[in-house]
């Protein structure tokens, strides 16, 4: 072939030509590159539970490019962080470095700066949408109800602490009796759980002045007509019992701030310690948490049912208490079944223990209110994902969901994750590992021990350190002065 390139006589066009690639080949190469940049196989397993559409790169702006810390990678890295026993950002970076070495791609820096900046770019609306989707998906996995086929939503509140920073203190200030620099910001969390599945349905955050009742009212959309609301005496409110009844939701709560009604004062005696009663509308005061207009919309009386429960098992703090409910049919809802349902209310304390103690959400790590909120959301999303694993395992292995250990499920997922993240793995091998994971989760059964009494007491003594009564830098200077005085003497 004659070379017609006058200025480059040494080059031959025949040697420079490349065979053109088809569109399928170009697409396959791009998919291969994207696959190398995806670090978590957990995302593939939970793809039905958390659809990838929620983790697609944004059209423009933050997390719009397909880099190492893409939206998908950042989400699953954050997910892995709240799942790990260590829970630190360094742990996540080390894990990404190990996976990069396994996939033979460039290893990221040991610095956590890039990862922390990527976490900040995760927006709260996206994480909230993911949590709502996990709640709905978890509810659809089982149809059985706790009482006559009806869904029971149990509600309670708890507190969390976080690093003592100026921003956190402004949003969630510490307790008033603590000195400045000697306490930690406190956030109140009120959450609704499904009693059957343990799924977290909704939540609301507040500060130390936030009461659980106003936070519950912001979550009224969680309840559907036909649900049963289950709560402790902190939710005993005339206004809220009526509001739930108007929405078609029945209530089962313990009596508080009112005296129990006697047999002679009742409307009808339904059985032993089972009365049909009427509550009069309370007088509204300045301390009431509802407006004058809302108060005027309340009926003069409410027809309710009062059940006296006698606790015959030793170890409980009370021997008798009263249940107030809008389930008025004594034949359809016997008193003993309602009492047993309230006994199961203790499960919500175990749900909070699973999130706070097992998953480590009791003491948060982030230093700004925005990141604290995201950290809480990620814990709740991971919690629902683990609950979905438990339900799937019991359906395939024929055991009861309530008897499966949550901590054992977390431990199993922690140990299986590195093997699921192997660089080259066939779908058959991945399916085999997941099947064994579900069998391992279903095999960790907690035995029933009725009547067990374990007082809330700590056996192991704490270290004999001094209490921090002033800010730390002042405490250090004070100790130094005391040492100097001791040497001088």
C-alpha cells in the first residue's frame, strides 16, 4: 500500500488500523468496568429489598459521577460500617482497599477524607425513601397478624447520645443538671414497630423536651384502618385514643393519670375484672398538647373497656395494673388475650436493644446534626434488612420468627459478607453461600424461658476513675497544679 502521508513517511496506515468494535462489545466493556467499581455483593442480594433505582447516580451535582465513591458504593460502605462491630470509618477504608486488591484495581488512599465527604453527599430524602420501602417490603413478606389477623403496631421511645460538639449541642442539648463540657447531647427517638415482624415502620426525632405523644402524632400516617395500637402508660391520652378511633385504629394501653373505675361506676360488667366504662372529656389547660379547636372537637364521653390484670409471676415490678382498650367485644377479644397481647409489648424493648446494643446505635459517632440523622437512618435501614433475612430464613427452614436470635443473625451476616464479596464468583456459588447463610440464621434459636427473673443490676464493677466535673482541658490544668503543689510541699 502506498503511503500518501508526505510529512510522516515512516508511518504505514495498514499498521495503524484497528478492527472496529461493535456496540455490544463497547457496552460489555463498560459494564465490566462498572462491575469492578461495585464493591458490595450485599447490594446484589438485597436488590429486591432495596431496589437499585434508589442508588442510581444523580443527573448532576453531588454523586453524579461513577467514581470509586459513587452513590451506590458510598451507601453500601455506610451500610457495612453500621453493621461492623468496629463501626469506624478507617475500617471501611481498609475493607475497600482489600476489595480493590482482590479485583486488581487501583487501591484507594488510606485517608478517610474522601469517604467522609461522600457520606455527606448522601441526601436525607433518598435514605428516608429507602427506609420507607424496606418497611413496606418487610410487611409484604408475611400476612399473619397478632390478634384475630390484625396488624399490631407497638410504639415506644428511647434516647441516644452523640459526640459533644457545638452543633450537636445546639440541636439536641444535654441535660440541664450536667455542667457544660461534662455531658453529651441527647436525642429522643420515638418509633413504631410491627409486633409480628419486628419491622421498623416509622420514626421521629426530638430533643430532651420532646414528649413521645407529639412525636407519635407526626407518625399517624403509619397506621392503617384495622390496625391495633399498642403502647404503655405514656400514651394514655383521651385525645389520642379518640383520634385513633376516628382513623379506624383500636388502642390497647395501660391506665395512667386517671383513677380506675369500680364495678358500681361502670356501664356494664363484661366479666371478672372486665368492665365497660365511660371516660369524661378532660379539662384543657395550658400544658395540654392540643389546641382549643381540637379540644372542642372531642366528644363529651368515650366508651372504653377496662381490664384489671393481676401478675402472678414473681420478678415483676407491679402486681396489678389496668388496661384500657377500644376493643369492646368481650367474645371476639377475650380479656386474657388482650392481657397476653400487652405482655408481648415488651418486645419493643427488645427491638430497641437490637438496634442500640447489638448494632451499636446507643452512642452515635457523627459530629454534625445532619450526619447524626443519616447515621440513625442507616442503622434503621440495616435493621430492617436483617429482619428481612430472619423472615426469609424462617420461611425456608420452618421455624418461628420470634425464636430466631437477632444478634446471631448479625454475627452470621458479618462473617458471610467477606465471602460474598469475592472477586470472581458464579451465581450458583453465590446462591449456595446465601442458602447456607439462611440455614445458619435459622439454626440460632433462642429457647423460651417463661417466668425468668433477671434484675437490672451490674455485676462487673467500673474502673475507679475520677468523675469529669469540669471541661477536660480545665481538669487537666487542675491536676497539673495539684501535682506542682504536692511537689512543692
